C-alpha cells in the first residue's frame, strides 16, 4: 500500500477508476457532456455485492456529499442519473432482503448485539488487538476512512424525519459526533489525526480505488437508508447497531493501537469512542429507537432489518479482511 502524509486538504476528491461497465459508464456520464448513463436493463445481471455495482452506487451517492473534482454540483439530482441509481439500489436491497431474516422484532435484533460473543475467530478487532501487525492496522484504517471521514453525515439525514424523543436523542448523539461545537473534536477530524499517526494520506476519498466492494457496501447502505424517508426505520436500526457494538470494539482497537505503537492520536480515536459510545448506546436504545417505535410502531421490522443488514455487511467485510491477512496477503485492491 502506498502511503504518505497528505498536503493541504482537497475539498473534492478525484473520480475513481471504473471496475466494470456500470461504474465506467457512470464515470463517463459524469465527465463527458451528453454521454447517457448506463442502461437500467444492465443492472439485474450485475452481482449486487460486486465491485462494479458497488462502485457505481458509491460514485452516484458521493454526489450528495463532496462530489468529485470536475463534476458540476448540479449533477447531484440529475434526472438522467436517477433511474440508474434507483435500479442499483433496488438490486442491492433485494439481495439483502433475500439474505437477512425478515419480520424480526427490534428487541431481538438489538438484544443480540448486547451479548459479547465467545467465539472471536471472525472478529477483526480481536485479531488486531492480539495478533495484528501494523501494516494490517494501516489497511484497516485506509478502508475505514471511506466511512470515518464522513462519520456522522449519513445519519444526519434522519433527523428531520423524526420527532419528539427520537429527534432529541438523535440530535444529542450527532452533536457529540460533530465535536460538540469544537472543530478539533469532530470525530472525522480525530480519524484524520489517526491516519496521520499511521502515515496514511488523510485526503477525503483518497483510498476509494484501494477499497474492495465489501468495504464500499458498508458505506453505501448508510447512504441508501439515509436518502430514503421510507427507510428511516432501517437507518435508525443501522445507527443503533453501530452505537451498541462500537464501545467493546473500540476498546479492542485502542489496545491494538497501543500494542503496535501506532501513535497517541491513533489510540485516542478509539479510546474516545469507548467512552462516548457507551453513553450513546443507552441514548440510542431508550430515546432514539424507543421514541421512534412509540411514535411509529409499524417501523419495528424496519429497525430490525437495518440492524441485521449492518451485521451482515460488516461480517462480509470481516471475512474478507481476515481471510486475506491470514493468508499473508493485502486486503486492499
């Protein structure tokens, strides 16, 4: 993996290289005036978890964040791109609905997350804590940068779709994620400091070309849930899953940073999440999930779906990372 300390932060990342006909077609449509987007009829034949579809969806979603250098801002809601984006989303969602249990209660889905597993063979955090090498920690951070450099942003979309206890609880947690009014404490900034300790490039989106499809999928699902009001329950379930599982995982990763000498800022990022997310876990379960379901009990299955999908996609990423590292190979593309 090529690494280096970044120069001045660039607001808009460069477009990535395509990985197949869908992603190459999206990139051409964004850079060549008059070029049509790929035909929606090509989507059903694509692997819903594959490199091509996940990158195509990621590129279209990134237009809602910082966009790309050379791509006009008004392409964000270009009607010519919307049918393709919808087809990609539906194909991805259909695959998830076919693999994740349906009709579960919120208590069942979230309750499982509160129990610390006894078998750690599939845990990336456990591996890094006890056996991980510094190069593996760098790869993990490079992949996770696609999420952590926009950490709280996808979840902010749900705030105007909530009310009462759920809105207040969500806003309180997001306030902490955004640094409680202090720019230097914004969690995305803390992760950039971690990357600096690891001699990684801190520019937003820099490692997109290196990230495999399973890493893109865990970011794409947040945006998919966030952009659709109809999926607000799933986004709350996704957010609850992250907050409930964050504190024990962060404790292990803080120990991994300390054991490998990754640096003070690297250790601090995860130590901060141990404390903050232990509090957030209580707020998200009691106020955000509890408040939402008090107001809209019909969304309980969606909350469970969001949590279960998060575990499903995180497990796919973990399987890829651990299989690669145990074979002595890089997990990056």
